[in-house]
C-alpha cells in the first residue's frame, strides 16, 4: 500500500509538470515553434524530425479508433527518432489555452489539437527540461508513453 503522502507528492508533481507544459506550449505558440494538427505534424516529422523536441498527443476520447491508430504511428516514429512523447487529457483546457479559433486560420484546421510538436531546440524554453525529466522518470517506471492530466482552472 502506498502512503497517503506519496499520493499527494505525485499529485503535486503532476500539477507542476502540467503547468510547465501549459507554459511551454503557450510560449512555443507565440514564438512560432508549435506545429498543430496530426497531418501537419506528420509532414514536419517526415521533413525535419531533428527539429522536434517534444510531441504532445491529446485526446479525451480513447474510443476514437482512427485517432488511436494515428497516435500509434506517431509514437512509433517519435520513439525511433528519439523524440520525447507525452500524452495528455484535458482537451478543453488545451483549446482555451491555445485559442480554439484564430481569425486568420481555417476553424477546422486550428481545432486539431490532438497532436502538437514543439520545435526549435536552439530556443529551448526553461520548462522543456521539467517536462522532459517527467517523461524520463515515467519511462523508467515502465510507462512507455507518459501521461498527464491537464487541470481545469
């Protein structure tokens, strides 16, 4: 049985990493270092996988078979390329955080927040290391693709 204080510690760690990820994604979006969408991400991974430092896969619906197939393919490619992967739930939080609709973009294109790639390792964000460390620790605990729940605020 795991002591209650260990659960609190794990929950605090996940909350801290969730905040770090949110800050990282917002900063990457502002700097033009965030690729959004499964198709756009696959294109970038095909052309320039070395520029990708983090792949975020987001879905609240585990029953979407087509999406899970896309995720499996993306995960495999990222693992083969040494790209850190993180699965998150809390899709509505991501939509609010990154803006569901941009007036200059096609609404359907911008809503595809299921896959996001953070690029440009030269401009590494301080929170990237925190997210990366969480992913490494999770993999050491035999969690092949680390998972994180984004909290509503």
